[in-house]
C-alpha cells in the first residue's frame, strides 16, 4: 500500500486513537487493556514510542543515513517501560507530542523520498511509502485495545480489509499460514479444511488475536500464528 493510498487512513486513525484516549479519565490508564498483561498505560507508551521509531525511518529515507527504529529490542522495551511509568497527564502529553512529531515528519517528506528503502524493527526491507500503513496498524488496533468503548466495528471497512490482508501476507512471508479458510461472505482469505465466518470486524479481530470467532470449525486449542 503506497503512502498516498494510506495518508487518509493514517490521519483518521490518529484521530481515532486520540478519541479513545480522550474517553479515559486519567485514573483509568492504570486499568487493564484488552491485551493480556498490558495496562492501558503500556499501550499508550507503546504507541508513543512507535511514533518516534517511525520518525526515525522517515529520517533514514529522507537523508540516506541509516536510522533504525530502535537501537535494540532491549532499548525499545526500556523506552516503553520508562514512558509507561510517567504520571498520567505526562504520559498522555508525551503520546500526543510524539504523534505531532510523526505528523510533521510525514508532511515534510519530499516526494522522491517515499521510494527510499529502510528496514523495519523485524528486519524487513521496505520502502518509506509503507510507513503510514505501519502507523495505521498501530493506532487503529491499539485504540480498540484501550477498551474505551471503541471496537473493530468502528473501523472503516477498507482499513479492516487491508488489515486482514496485512496479517495474511505476514503469515505467508513466515510460511505460517494456518489451514483455515476465513470469510466474510463476500471475501475469502486462506484455505483449508477448517472455516471461520464473520463480518469484517469479527474477522479482523480474530486474525489479529483480539477475539475468538464463534462461527468457526477451527480448533480453538490451536491458536492462530502471531501477527506483529
């Protein structure tokens, strides 16, 4: 997905995440998110540091100087933990400021720089044009994870479709595609003896590991491969 194709999704996603954050009184940031073992404040910290990491990739694309998303996996985890320990008001302010820095970097990208190659934290070489979509995944999905009354049903259908496509592409790259055909009735993904059926929101939640799918013949004791 090219940068021009996802810039609108990204801007809408940032607003979606901000709405979820606005719905949470500061004390509620200490409560659990929908991600097992992750308090809401850890989700917010993760989204903040992801913004800065993607600024690094855009800097790399713009200048030609290798600027990794994170110095190391350990440094990434430490930065998220440090951010998550901030007082609630400071944590929210930090997340919003990081989002603004990313917006400045995106809007300041020369057209030719979008084709420059950079490397993700997973070691995959991509063009900078993928960065807006990489951020889309974070803000749309983690807004739901905040458990602030926004669900996958509030995410636009075209974003949900691209999200499912992204998950299946990731499985294919890793040779981890499960033997399950999942369908919304109008669109199918995967293949195999097991089937899973739902609307776009249900399927997107299921393949990203956020929700079980009731209408499924897949073995519930065999979880789907991880995504990110």
